[in-house]
């Protein structure tokens, strides 16, 4: 997911996306623990997406933008 795609989302969509990404990360970590994870690089990608969404949410919080 690109930062430009994330910036186009509303605050509500970003919060929903953040929740979904955290659930996906939990599931990936669980799969890793039981040796069922096929693509371990997905964990890093999900972590980066979480960081991107969190950063943009924080930027909007500081600027007061609700768009």
C-alpha cells in the first residue's frame, strides 16, 4: 500500500484499515508460531503499512484536518 493511497482515505477509513492490519499481523504471528506461515516477508510489509497508516493519522490529528 502506497502512502498516496493512504492519504486519499478519510479518518474513519484509516482507523478501520489500521484495525484490519493489526488483526492481519496477529494472524501472521500466530501462523509463524505454529509453523504454518508460507511468506514470512508479509509480516514486515504489514508492519510498514501499520506504520504508514499510524503516521498519517497522527499528521491529521496534529493539523486538525478531518479530510
